[in-house]
C-alpha cells in the first residue's frame, strides 16, 4: 500500500526546494511549452536541443539532491508507453534510407512457439520480479520466433527500419522522458500544500469570470489530504475482511468479485462518514464557502525566483527564435 | 497447541528507518480456559501483537506458532486457514459490514472457509442467537440498525466461523455503559460454556478486574508483565506500568484509609458489595 512513488515529495533544503511554488509551477509550464515547440524532425538541431534539455534536467535533479534511483523509479510506470511508442515510430515511418528489413511469418511452427511462449509467460510471471520488463521481453520474443521459425508458413509480412524512423523514435522517446522528469522534479521538491497554493494563486485571474477558485483549491487540498487516510482505512478493512477468511492474493476470479465488494462498500461508507465529520468540523471552526480567508504562510518572490523565471523564459525565447528562423 | 510467541519482534518499515512496534515477546497461550486482557497505553504495540495471532502480520524476527503452524511460514505454505481457528474482531468492527442483509453478512465468514450454504446459514443463526440478534432482524440491512447492534452483528460474523480462540481488539470502545455490559456478558458466557480462550485488548481497568484471569502489560513494545490479575494489582511496582487501579480496588483502599475496613481485594461490584455486607455484620 505504501509504494506509490509517483509525485511523492522528498524532503530537502536545496535551492529548488526553496524556490517559490508559484514560480516553480510557472517555470514548469514554460519548460513544457518549450519542449513541445521543438519540432519533431531528423535534422541535428532539434535532436541536439532535446539532448541538451535532457542533460540540463539531470543537472537540475542532481542540484536538488534527488537520488537518481528515485527518478528512475518514477519513470517505471511509463516504461510500457515509452517502448510502445518507440516501436510504433520505428516501424511505421518509412522515409529516408532503409537500414534493416525483417521478414516475419505466421506459420505452423511460429504460431505453435508463440502459444507455448504465452503459456510459459502465464506460468512463470509470478516468479519474476520485474514484471513490466519481463512482459516486454516476452513480446519481443513473440516477434523473434516469427522471424526465426518461418517453416510451413501461411502468411508473411515485412517490417522495415528506416534511419528517419529510428531518429524520430529516439526523439519522441527522449521527449516523453524529459516531460516526466520535469513534472516529477516539481512534485519531488514541492509539498502538496505549496502546490495547492500555487494552483490557487495562478488561477486567481479566473475569479474575474466568476470561477470559484478558492473553493476549487480547498477541494483539491482536501482530496490530497484524504488520500493517505483513505488508504489507511482501506488497509484496515482489508485486514478485517482477511480475518473473515478473504484471501486477497490467491483466489479464483468468481470469488474476487465478492471480495472487492466486501472492500468497496465499507470504504465507501467510511468515506461518506469522514466527509460529513470533516464538514461539521470545518463549519464549527467558522469556514464559510466563498468568504475571504487569510493564509498562515506568506510567500515572497525573491531575487532567485525572478532570475529562475527569466532564465526559463529566455530558454523559451531561444527555442521560438530557432523555430522561426529554422 | 494454542499460540506460542518465541522471542518475536516486528518492525514497521518507515521512510528511511524501521521502527520496532514490538520486541522480544515470549508468550504461551493455551487454547482453552484462558481469559487474557492485554493492556498498555496507545502505541505500545497491542494491536500489532494480536495481529500476529492470526497471521495477518508475520514476525520480522523470532517465531510464532499458532496451532502447530510456524510463522513466518515456509514457501508455498498457506496460512489462511489459521484465521478460522483464531477469530480476530477488530476495533469498530461495524465498519466491515457490507452485505444486503444481516444474516448474509454473518454467513460471509463461514462461506469463505468452505462451508456450504446450509451449513453457513445454520452457523450464522447460531452465532446471531448467541449475541442476541433477534430473528426478525435477519433480513434487514446491516446499515439500518443501531451502532450497538451493528457491533453485535460484526462479532457474530466472527463467531459464526466457530474459532477456537477469540481475539478482541477493544470490543467495547465507543459503546454506552449498557452496551458495554451486555457485550461483555456475551463474551463471558462464551468463555464459561464453551471454555474458549478469549484474548481482549482494553483500556478499561474495570473490565480487566471483573472479567480477565490473566493480564499482559505491554510497555513500548516489550512485555512488562504477564501473569494473573491478582498478582498485577498487588505488584510492588504497580505505578511503573502507568495503569489505573480498578474502581472496586480504589474504593476498598479508600475505605481502609478512612474508616479502617481491612483491605481484601474484590474484583467486581457484586463481590465488593457482598464483602462490605459481611464486614458490617461482624
């Protein structure tokens, strides 16, 4: 239950931690825009700038004192997406020079081998630690047998790798990685309360068109606040139902449905009860929706904050100039 | 048989450091005729201790033996069946109710342990009658009855599994005095008629003195005292446990000091009254 790592705050005292949350969020937006403005192309300019951003992000990570291991862990959930887009790009772009060409065939031998592989995967997956990597490896193996066992074939197809395809695939790969590193840098170095403050303060202009910004911010902060509480309650209910003989790990699908219900309904009931209690507690302490409220923490934008913002804006300007001129 | 703890420690994994919830606990609990109270203040590891008894938690050091089954178990050994032998009732068990009808909810436990529909129904009805849930309530929703009744239904849900040892984590918390008395009477009845061992976590020293036979005191995750309640309350260093005296003993001590009635421990109000009558007749 406690292994949710994406976007978890890592306590620290680096300059990135101390940067004003509003500036950090603005800078993230500017950087993201910059990253997406760089055109997908196979000339060396954009690829080099993409690589430069990547290196810059690594330097930032190091300067914030975030362990590289944490960053890699944060990338884990998107490994699947990364590989998938990589291969789609690789095989479906057919410009430029042909590098290699593979002949695949569906044949009696290869289909047989594929079925055997899938059966083997289902049997062996519970013994393997790196599930996603293992899954990708098996998928690769599925294609490998189609390549290696063309005997008695009844259907053949070709997949060609062109140099343009390879470069575009690599480009998109780095771009997605960059985006993930940027956003996790923000969440790693900013507490949820600060993030919430930043969102509230950046959305303030929307008040002019009657959007209840402070209510949205309050909802957001309460939601974030209650995630650990509800996880804790869920764990308690899981234990209570386990004491009544529910085996959440090893059971048939038919039983699983009842088990999930035995977990969902109590958690649902508890969250309503919690919400009601919280509402009462807030009202008792004088919370009125839409009333003007003051903050316990005051944020000041300092010299460093302005310099950081200017740097990222210069960066964006540079990219736009290159794009227009190039 | 029963439950044995052999130098058991359990550490929760923290962000960077692991901190010990319980450490070096050695215990022997017989499967019959024991009524044990586990006391100690908040955070002393009481709940962690009892969750080892039905294999919800596995010791990080040392061994627990529950009805001959070693914990932590060997690879590919299932421990789920232990939860039928050792029934654990959590704090505020009414939150675990989920079925459409009360009877169905009580049947959930036995059905998980491979009882047929009819057997489960029979066990559920028996458990419901033990905790005093009326037949007219069987088809009602468990969410439409009072809090005290919900708690009884939840307790019945564990009793219906016919466990050999019953473990209760603060069973009377949040109940009014009458609800507390009724619930404790149910546990006493089960203990006396079926001779089942009952293990109960509580903060209420009056319950300890009236019902328990043996008391286990935990202090910062270690065993501070394990023995009969008579020895605990007469312990020369009782203050070191940071526990409250039961009301009946307080009254007796006060009477000895103020009016000179000789102190002779009485553990519940009925025997206290009896004793005072005897003294006044002399």
